[in-house]
């Protein structure tokens, strides 16, 4: 069995914690491990790490590499989508890669899963996967259906038909409903939330794709390197629309293990531990006479009085306040921020890079201040700026600094100045994180004023 983890989504429903530059699959929600790391760990009892394939994009490559390192995995494969084309093209590309590079045959089973769900316990999940694999070997495309615990407008639904094996033949897939329709689905008893997980044999998938989505199948029949080159020609369509809704070979298994797709702040509230008043708290929080609320802080004290059924999420540049039950509308907030050209919609103040991260501490006309953290062994590109000078003050660790033709070691409480239009590089030769405060001065201070001459991460 091969496992394909889809980890390329941008995610806006958990704004402001999740943004285009750092989406939810890399967040740590209710656990010390990120959602992607938790997903990887779920499959290690079932397959070798060399049978894991993570599909993402260039922007998130170093995040995925970092998570694999955290998991202690070296043999997993990473497949980069050239452009975003939704789940159907991504899955077709992944299947072609499994055939060409991993030697998957027509009768090999492939499990497709999103990277950002919480499922527990792992033992029960593994049993469900093995059952689904047995059913998929009977020329079926199998999906997990989640038994609804309440009417939910944020999920698509699967209508179960006649019983087959340990599950049901799928009668239909239904789009995200309004509340009245969702209540009808729950009352009917044969509707399940669509988990987005699929399992199938290679040959069955290819045959159904050729019959139902030939515009994808024709290109996906070529070698995977050709598919990569022409990937932008793929239609932008989900696997549900392209295949699952049309196929007569789809079956669903009721999924009884705990599942949460972390698709909204209401879902976050459900998964976190609560105090005696039903409040889910993270960070420096102090509540008085407050019940059934989520308060999540990151950079300051949050004090609440008389809160009831509220969601409060704080980052160092955004505070989100919403009623419980309304968090699906967070996406509307992000859309409006983008319409206004606000950078908060996509870029958090802490930006992660292959070598570490930087956080904008403050900025104004002609200056910008950052905190830069370089991981042990991390090395920024050899670069130059036309429009700004930089002053580096080391506050932790030791730095190896290149300025022009000179190279030197800079220790704590020491500083260096980099003149405008001068080649320079920052490295961490030590065993602890290097922390510096960077003060930029100039008339133009955006990130695109970087000319790279050499880079170990392939960005030059």
C-alpha cells in the first residue's frame, strides 16, 4: 500500500492563526506535534516510510522537510505541484508518480488523505484502513463516512445506499448544505460527513478517471515528469466533482473513530480540553464569569469578563472575535481583507524560511525592525540589497557573517553594519539557535529587494 498525503492547501478558515504563508497543516493544535506530523505518524504502523508520498508546493517545501525531520523520517517522498489545481489533478499526479517512481502496479492499493485532520486512537484508525483496503481490492473506490453528531453546514455529505460488505454503496454526494437541509440529513440517518479520505487500487482509479474525467486521465497517462511540465493545463476541479460524484463504484465505510477536520474555530473548541466552566483556553488568559468560550492567546494577556459562547483568537497583529457557530464566516473576513489589499490576509508577522524564521517587530517610514532566528547549521543566501542597509545585533548564539570579501564571527552583544549594495551572508555555525535583531534603513524595505548570488536551498 502507498499513502498519499495532500499538504498543499492554503487554508483560510483558521485565520488569523492559519494564513497562506503558513497554513493549518503546519500548526500545532491540541498537541505538541503539527497536524501534518500527526498524519504522518498515523500511517507508520501500516507502511514503510518509503511508501509515503507528500504532495505540496514549492512554497511549503521547507515546512514539509522540517516536519519529516521532526518525525525522524528520511525515506518519504515529496512531490511538488507546479501550480494549484485542486485535489483531482493532485491525486492523478500522485498516482502517476507512484507508478513511475515507486513501482506501483494496477492491483496496488493507494490511500489518499488530507494532511490536517485529527484522528484518534491510532490503533482503531489502522484497523479501519486495513478494512477499507480489503474492500478496495474488490474494484471499489472506498471512502470513510463520518457519522454526524450534529447538523453541520461546513461539511459535504455522503448519502449511503444499500449495504455492501462492511459498508454501503454510495447513493450520492451532497454539497455543503444550509442548516435546514443539514438537520434533514441528520434526521434521515443514512447521511455521513465526507471525510475527504479515499482508498482504491491503481487500476480501478485509472479506469474510472478515463471514463469520467478524460481531460485529466489523458494527461495523467503520460510519464510523471511530462505531467509536471503540463500540469497547468489540468482543470481546477476536486476529486468529488471529477470522479466520486459520477462513479458507480464508490462505497463508504462508517467511521466510528474520533475524527475532526479542524475546519473552523468551532471545531478547534470541540477538540481542546475545557475547564469546569466549559472554556477552552490557550496562552495567557484570565476569565471572570465566563462560560463555553474559546480564548486563544499568543503574545499578550487576554482578560475576559462575562463571555458566553464566544471565540477569541489573538496573534501579534490580529484579534478575531466571533460568536460560536459563526466561525465558517471567517473565510468572508479573509476575502474582504484581500479585496482591501491588506497583507494580514496572507502573511503572518512571523515568516518561516528553510534556515529558520523572522518576525517583524516594528516598522515606519524609512525603517523596519526584525527578530531573526537561524537554526543550528542554517545559512542565509549570499545576497545584496539595492535600497537598504542593515544593522545586525546578536542577542543569542554566535554568527558567522560575510560582508563583501570579509568573513568574521560575531558573538552576543556584538553588532555589524552592512552597507547598501554590499554582498553579505548570515550563518549559524553553533549548536544553539542564533538570534539577532535586524534594523533596516532605506526608502524601500520589501522582501523583493533581495538579489541572491548563492543559496544552499536552491533559491538563487
